[in-house]
C-alpha cells in the first residue's frame, strides 16, 4: 500500500434524530437516469436513498419512461425530462436539469442513463452545479468522454466505478486495475481532485476500496451473490441518501459500502447467494442500518 495512505478501519455513523425532526432535515436526493429498457436502475437508486434515510427522493427521467419508473418507487416524486423518440434524453434535458436542481441537496447521476451526446451534456451540467454528486454506471461512461472533466467539477463528488468503468476513466487495462486496486484508486482520487473540493473514489468489487487519495478504507462486508444487475444502483442511492443527511463524502461512502455489503450478507443468508437479486438488498438495508448504529 502507498505509504502516503492512512488506513481507516471503521465507519462513521449517523447521529440520532431529534424528536422534532422533519423531512427537510435529512436531504433531498435527485436521481438522474433511465432510458427505454433500463427503468429499474433509477427506481432502485431512489428507493435505496430513502432506505438510507433521505428525507425526500425524486428522480428525473425521459418523459416516455417516467410514469413507469414512478410506479416502482411510490415514495419518490419525479420529473419528466425531454426525450428523443428512442426513449433516451433529448438535448434540451440538460437545461431542464439545471432548473430542477435548484431545490435539490444531492444529485445521483447515471443509473440506466445510456450513453450519448445528450447524456454527456447532462453529466456536464451535474458537474457544474456545485451540488454534492454521486456518479455511477452510465454517468461514469459519459464522464469518460468529457475532456478534463475534473476542471468542471464545482462541488464534492463520489465516483463509484466497477473495474471496467474505472478502466475507461483511467485508460488502464482492467487486469492491471484489479492487480493493484488500492494504489490505483488512490492515485486516481488524487489526480481527479481540484483544490479543496472533496472527491472520493469507490472502486467496487470484492473488498471494495474507498479512498480520497489520503485515506483508504477496504470493506469487508458483501459476498459473490451481489454480482447481479442492480446492486450497484442500490449503492448509488445509499451513498446519496447519506450525503443528504450531512455526512462528509468519505464518511458517507464508507458507511454506504459497509451497509450495502451487510445488506447483501443478510440477503444471502435468507435466500442464498445464487438467488439473490438487487431488491433483496432494499429489504435488508433497514437491518443493516440498525446494526451499524447499534455497534456505535
């Protein structure tokens, strides 16, 4: 491990809620994504943000799929953005996002978004808004096509790539990434950070790595049953929900990956690793959140 890295072995937890709390105290998360054929990702992320404690969750999706996604997350509000005939975002969607985001505390961008010029404009807008930002999935794949994107980043960010997405962002072969996960993630976090704006890289996989380039946390929860579609979208939502409650990006990311992995372990104990699906994590997140709170 890089001598400059400070190992972190525990996670910070949320403070108890005051008796007179209201939903505005716990953050408003906006999930941006979705396209025809990829509607579940947005719903998983929005529902996960609420399970992680966000006071409010909304999503912004192409108009053609927005009603369908809304049926999968009844506790979230939603925005229908302009769409092209193919069911993806239209070029005008980025300007709409800038207006919507004025009342939002945290953005989670990428689940089910697809890749293209309009999507890149949405990612660019999210970078420039200055809101705490979680980027995952196609948010990262579009990010990889933006020249010098760190210079556009106006606020704190958590990037949650799997090894393939990390490879695209860094132009390093996936096998090389997997051979030196901790050091390469830390190097990337240092390279991407600009000024004092916090930037955290969460390199997913067995023993997920969380690093801001100075500190590193290697997660011990989770199991192979979580290698199934949609589990990353759940992590995106949990991370955004914790950011909305005021945790610093590094602390939010560490707690998110612990709870996400623990929910996966609880789900595997109930249904088995082979049968585990992403919605099982949503079911087990409350118990995982209670466990980590009780331990502290």
